């Protein structure tokens, strides 16, 4: 395979990853890493470094739109970034010294969890639940605009959400994915933030978390420009196309198909990790 054909195939694969990741909310990294490792037999550490660079690009490009609309809770995002960036650096340091087959097995398990999380139902806030004093002291409570007017909301269970964010950061640094499912779980189900705010705030945070992890991979030489260039361009184009198709696509069926594909890739990653093929 020539360099030109490799780049074109990788560009098309990255476009598909960005498209599916944008439509399902799971992010392109869950497709990019299996694509590089299973199809092109790239070392998983280089695949993770490439996915981190792609996450920085996509998060930086799309997060600004949500910030302008006033949906993203910037103060909450910056507070939780302390947890995610700390965890990301720890996860990246662990990944450098962890055997690649173990990383592949963990990645496969997280893929299965992420695909299942895409079907979760939002937990209702119990009546009479006390508001968080810590959230009030840190001024994390906020509001966001809707078609019916501005909606106010209160942040709850700040310590539990902070702990989950630290774990999400470790997974991000270890596996090279945005860990969006874990971040949304922390904000949506633990901190009881409206789903629209949790997803946009998570997207705002992913780029910073990935940047913290990418520094470690860059220092270790696991970020290859020849891989990153077509992947970043493809994922950005796919994410842009996905945002245009989202209003017309049947997201329910799309999530089902995508989850089946992700489940298959996850089992393949786990099998290759157990048999030592990665």
C-alpha cells in the first residue's frame, strides 16, 4: 500500500468516525482507535495519541458554538477540569508503561459500557432532595436558554461528580477517548444537570482533558504527524456533516446500529488483547 492510498483510506475512515461520533454523541475516538489497530495494525499507543489530537480539534471546533448559545456551564466545566486533567495525566503515564494487550482489553470494556450508556434514561430528581451548599458556594448553579424561555437549574452531589470526573480523566488519558459517556453520567445522573447542559459542557471539557494527556504521549514520541493529519481533517469534516444530518436522522435506529458495530469492535479488541495480537 502506497502512502497516498493509505492516507486516502485513513481520511475516509476518519470522516466516517467523525460522522458517527457526532450523530451518536460517543465521539470519534471509539472508531478511530479500532480502525488504526485492527485494520491498519498500528501500535495502540500511536493510535491513542492520534485520537487525542483529533479530540482536541473536534472539541475546540464545536464547543465554541455551544458557548455562544449560552448552553455550556463554563464555570462548572472549568471546576471539573481540575479533576479530569489530573486524572488524564495519571492515565497517560500509566498507559505508557502498561502492556498494549491490557490497554486493548480495558478499551474494549469501556467501548461496551459507552455503547450501553447511549441508551440510558435520565434519572428524575426525587422530590424534596436538598440542594448542594457546595454548589452554591462555588456558584456552579446556572441557567440555559430554551424555546420556552430561560431555565434555571441547581447542581447537586458535587463531590460524587468530581470523583467520577477524575475517573473519566484517567480513562481518557489511558485509552485516548474523550470518555464522554462517563462525563455525561457524572453530570446528568449524579450532579442532576439538564442533559443538554451536560452534553455541551462535556464537549467543552474534552479538548482540555485530551490536551493534558497528549502532552505525555508527545513527550514519549507516540504522536505521528503522518497519522494525525488525515485523521484530524477527516474527523472534523465528519463531525460537521453529522451536525447537519442530526436534525433529519433517526437517532434511535442510528444508535442501535452504531452500538452493534461498536460492540463487535470491542469484542475484537478484547479478543486480540487476550490472545496477544496487539
